[in-house]
C-alpha cells in the first residue's frame, strides 16, 4: 500500500506462459483520478510497446506514481495484447487505505489543566479490503504528563507512549480514541499519533497546543 501524498512503485510483470513467442506485445494501463503519474494531472493512460516475449519469459515494467487524497490504487487496470493473442486484463487486488486525524485545542491559558486530544482512524477503502491487526499509538511530548486514555489505552512510562489495539478495520469503519495530558510547564506541546496494520500501512498525524 502507498500512503496518501506519498510516492511508490506500480510494478507490472508480463509473463508468456505458452509454448510460442508472443508477437508485438502492447501494454495499456488506465490510471484513475487521484493517482498522479510523472507529476502530471491525475487520470491518464500509459501505453508501452514491449516487442516479442519468448515462452517462459517475463518482462517487468515499473512506474512511479503518487497517491493523492481520494485516490484508489486498486482502481488501476492493465490490459495486455499481442498480434497473435487476443489479450488479457488484470487489476490490482483491493488494498486497504487508512486516514488518521488528530485534533485538540490550539491555545490555552490554563496549562496545568488537562488537555484533551482526539484521534480518529478510518479505513477509506472502496472495496472489500479490511485492514488487520491495527495498532494505534500516541507519543506524548516530553513536556506532557499522562492523565488518562479512553478505551483502555495502555500507557508505557518508559516510552512515554499510549497504545490501543484496534483489531480489524473494515472498509468505512471509523475508530475514535481520546487522551488527556497535562503540561509540565508553559510552552508548545506536540503530540503525535500513528496507526500501523499488518498490510504494511503506516499513517500518522500530530496536534500542536
């Protein structure tokens, strides 16, 4: 999975599994809106002339793309044709995409009273792509003192971090957690949250008071 606003590689492997050469092979890729290729406008087509592919030969093509907000990698579709082959199509298997948003008050003139932060995590996948074994962590600032966490969040004084086990997030699922901290002294507090899942997803956000 490629996080939102990050670049990654789209990899296409074309294999001739027959017993004869595939002649004048053509690759076509449909890039949907929300996916940027070569820093151009989103929504485009890639056309490649691959020449002939011998039996059992594999050709690998790599394209650097960027996922913008709302972009869905699993909507990319590929089509391969040859002069002596009617062609085939494939799509990227559905993969989960997560969003995380952390909010809290921006200013306070009561620094010694608890400050509440809210963390919202959502699986924005458009298809059947659950995110599994999701772990949400909140890294407290050095100036922060842990007070409490909702949903039985576990605080580790050594790492100065709170952890929640969110489990599996189905497409469209939303989970919200809150944390209360106090400031040791006047100044700026930067509180950071991150969610990771077994599919290799890692997204983060922070709130500043």
